[in-house]
């Protein structure tokens, strides 16, 4: 747990560097691909000889979680009009950490029970690989759907098409 917290702290401090260098689209995409890596590490890691993968997944968590949430919030902050900014921030949080979390937990729980549980035993290897593939598909869709022109001079063009 402490490894994840330290990782989050360090990655939060690095966000301005990554945003300036790569732009919002690339930072969010890096976050999504980091989730793929995290889930893959869970699939192949184990408490014995694969413990290093579980520890690495704790380090990766900082980038996966913070870069998505913080960068997403910054995107909303910089791309909305002052009159609706607080509502847009609330909607972003509600969709990702509210409805998104509830829907994701409900659907994944159903799928785990239906397809990845045999004789009351869960196939965690396949579960984590499935989550990794799902995150990869979402990252690919995001790459093609999110239109954004990064300009290091601060004149960025943003949009979702």
C-alpha cells in the first residue's frame, strides 16, 4: 500500500512535465496503457516467484490512476467555459468514479461469475488478462476518437469527435 502511495505522489509531481511534453491526449493514453500493464502484471504475478510483478503493479498504479483522474480533471478545467466548469468537473467525477465505478463493478462481477468461475473457483489469470484486453480496446478507441492538437505554446485545440 505504501509503495502505491509513494508512486502516486511522485507521478502527481511529474504530471506538469508530461503534460507540457506530450499533451493531454498522450498522457491519458499513457494512463490507459499503464492499466493494461498493471492488469497484465496481476495476471502473471504471484506471491512466490512473481512477487516482483505484484510490487511493480503497485508502482505502476500511481501513473495509471493519477494520470487518468488528474489529467482528465485538468482537461475539463481547461476546455470548459467558466459558467459550466464546476458542473463539468462534477460530471467527470460522477461518470468515472460514480456511475462508471458502479457499472464497471456490476458488469464485471456478473461476467466473473458467469465466465471465469468454475466450481466456485475463480480463474484469476484469465480474469486479469480479460481486464487487460478490455483496457487495451478502450485505449485504442480513445486514440482514434479523441481529437486533440497539442501545442507547447499553450494554444491547444481540444475535442472529442
